[in-house]
C-alpha cells in the first residue's frame, strides 16, 4: 500500500516496514525459493507503485499476475491478514489499470522492435558472436545506413548479410574485409532466435516506450503485464527483449536526477534466464544499463530464486532487497544461503543465515534504503497482502480490457518497404542483367559459330567446285587423250593404208611395164616424176593430218 511517499511493505516486530518512494529507482531484488511468496511481494509492490502514479512493467511468468486487473476476493485468511497489518480502514479490494502485452500475440498486444533499434552491439551480445563476427555485423549495419536500407525484421538482416557476402569485394576498400565464414556464423546464430519467435518480436509497428509510461484518468500508473508463460521457455528471445527494453529506456529517456518518484518501474521475473551462460561482455552491458538508468528515473527489480543467480557486479547495484526463504539441502544450496545472508546489512538481533531457512510463506528478510539512501538493517518482515485478485484474469475480461486500452494500433503487423524489398528488387534486376548479358554473350557465340560454319560451307563449296572443275578438266583431258589416240590410230592406219596403196601401185606398174607396151612411164623422166608424186602425197598427209591431231 502507498501512503505519504512511502510504500507499506509489511510488519517487523509490530513495526511498519516501508520503502521510500524517492529511493525506489535505486533498483531492487526479490529472491526466494519456489512457493515462498515472491509473486505476492511483486504484486503488492506493483500495486503500491500504481497507487503512487508510477507506471509499472512486470513479467507474468506463471499466468497468475494478470489477476491484478481484477479486484480481490474477500476470505477468512485475508480478513486475518488485513487485521494483522492494521489496514482495515484503508484496505479495499480493487482492480488496477492494466495493459496486456505478449510477444507471441496470444495474451496481449504484440511487442515489436526493429533490428535497427536493437543495434549491432546489443545484437552481437545476445547472439554470442565472436569479435570477427561482431565486426562484420557492424559493417553490415553501416552499409545499411549508408545505402538508406531499413533493417526492420530478421528477413531484412538475412538478405543484407547474404548480399554483402556475395558483393564483399565491392566493399573491401571502403569498409574492410568481409569473410563468408563470419557471415555464415552470424546466420547460424540467428537460427535459435528465429526459432524461438524472433520473427514475431522484430517488426513494425515497433513499440513506443512511452506507451509504457502512462497513467489513467485517476492518476494511477498503468500496470503493463507481459505474458511470459511461453517467453521464458525461450531464453534467447527473453534476454533479447529485456536487454532491448533497458537499452531503449536508457537511450530515449532524458537525465532526470533524483525524483520524488520513479518514471517507470520494471519487475523482471525469472531473472536468472537473463544471465544463464551469459558471456562476460553481456553481463557488462547489463551492469552498465542498470547502473546508468537510475539517473533516468527508472527502477529495475529482479525476481529470482537466489541472489547467486545474479552476477555480483549487477547484484551490487540492487539496493532494495526482499529475501524470502531458501532451502539448503546440499553444500551448494548452503553456500547460496550464506551468500544471500551476507548480501544484507547485518542485524545484531539474529543470524540472517539461520533466519533465511526458517522463514515461512509470506515472510522475508527485508532491507530498504532510508530517506538518506542508507541501507537499512535486515528485518524479519511479514509481507502485506495484495488488493487485487490472486490468480489469472478471466480471458473474456482480458479481451475486453485490451479493446479499451487504446493500444490496438499495435495489433496488426505492417510490412513496410525495407532492405528485403529493396534488395530483392536489386537482386532480380542483377539476375535479369546477368541473364541478358549471358544471352547476349551466347548470341555473340552463336553468331561467331554461324560465321565460322558459313565460312566452312563456303570453303567447302569452293573446294567442291574446284574438285568438280578439276574433274571436268581431267575428263576433258582424258577425252582429248582418247581423241588424240584415236586420231593417231587413224593416222597410222591412214599412213599404213597409203603406204600400202603406194606400194601396191608401184608393184602394179612394174607388172604392167613388163607385160604391156611401154607406157608414158617408160618415157624419159617418167620414173623421176612418179617418185615426186609419191612424196608429194606423203607430205600432204603429214601436213594435213598432224595439225588436226595437235
């Protein structure tokens, strides 16, 4: 309960135990074993902050925190607790103004952030990237900024990583070397985040953090309840969300100094998931945010089973503490109990180590900062009871509240033009250009091949004509040879026939000269004349026939 700048937390030895509202931005811790009352303490504190006009954000891990939207129900045990705390006159069962949120969009309005909002440094921490991979991721984000490419969701980051890897030589001289191995490592690291629901968390419309810093018409702080029933089963996404939220607040909120009351208070249930197997650099980032965000007027309260779940560097920043019971059955558990006792300011009236194991349900060792910022001594405190319903809200009531809270603009996802769309078009154009270039090159090859083929055909035709001409010439030559041979045979035959005729004629003349009277040949000079005639015939044959042959 909230009264006069103080949050009434319970009774210790009959005395009120209060937490100063102006010191509540010094952060805090609510720890204890399962079933010891951590959720009740968290709800009671959240109700008090809301009554004080401080917006609250809390994680609903088991689903029962949502009942803060419904008024509590009277019971005999509640009546006894009300009388025990002496608040009969001021206590009333009531519902608180609530706004439901859910990254998985099942039990509340979607919570979205963009990849650009996350940034390369924080994303590298979440993904557990190596120094080389973180360097490549920084280059990719720088290229996106220089080219005006919006990184909104995971598909934007994936396509840009692949595009940069394929064109790494183009960026070498400007941004440095980009290895495909590092890009592959980043893509592999994105898979768990994507499988856990990262595709739902990263997108638009992205959350305006100031929508978590609202009050209702009566001045009460809005209690923002994040449904984490499913989220805590996906530690990578849970850590991503928490770190983004703290970083977003740190970057956007102005310096506020010491305020009468915080601007916003966060309760992170199952906080050990944030630090489980976390690398040193991630713990340093959380420590930095926790340390510096106080000056922004924001209080952060981690809810976990044991203080040992929180790294010492972060634990040292948590000034307001509520330590519920711890059980110590093993040496490791006994060590955790001693550590929890030593984290509290000692009370000479008892040994904190022993009391921690004796605490009942609803009891806790508390230590809050006083008005001067000095930690109070540990006190065995009975925690005050909440005024709202202890249990989950009715689903019909949840939907009705969601319809009236004014946050419906986040319900529908918006896929604006971003790196994915731009690079998809670019890749398509490049592919078409490459295809056209390939087709042009192939056409040139085909033209060259056709020209060569035509040259070959032309050469072949020339050769064929040459062969045909040569064959014709050979045919003509053979025909001439046959004709010449024929003429020669005819000449020879003619010559032989002529010679035979001459010879026969001469024989006949000799016979006639011997049997008849002497002819003219017997006249003087007749023999000489016959001889001349014979040679004349022979020469005529030669000069007539030989030219014909030639």
